[in-house]
């Protein structure tokens, strides 16, 4: 199990230690650091179409692939014959669409899978 640390800064780049010593730098009190838990941990203990599909997908994929591509998703929604996956980045979305759409479709028993990127 791993945790991914994410942060957002107004200037759209991560500050490093040398930036902290810039004259006039003031930490923005409105920004906070968020720790994102893996999807399987966030859904632990729940039962439903999403959890059943995730369990099937976990059995279909190797542990590394599941952890890298599926567990890092921000959200999975299943409605009828459609599934919506929200990926953290555009690159992540592209890799899922290229490598895993057929497996996701089979695991969730849906006809349509749509993957969108948050950023």
C-alpha cells in the first residue's frame, strides 16, 4: 500500500528548498497538502457494482499494473452499461485507454468505458 502526496501552488510548479529562501516568499494559508489514498483503500468495506468490478479487475491484472493504473484513479462510477473513470493526469488517462479498456469493460460488465483526466 502506498500513499501519493499531492500539492498545488498558485504559480503551478512545485517549490523546492531553494525557493523557500526567496525574498518575499510567504506560504499561502489557503493552500494545503493533500495525501491521496489508493482507490481500493478508499472503497474498503463497501459492496456494490464498483467494488465487484474492481475485485474482478484485480484478479485479471498483475499487482503492479493494478496498483499503478487502477489504484491511483480518483473515482470510478458505474451506471447501467457505462463506466466512468477519473484519472489524475492526462498521461494516466492515455495509458489506461491504450492498455486496459478491454479488461475494464470485461471486469465491470459494461459496454462503454470513458476515462477522463482531472488535470
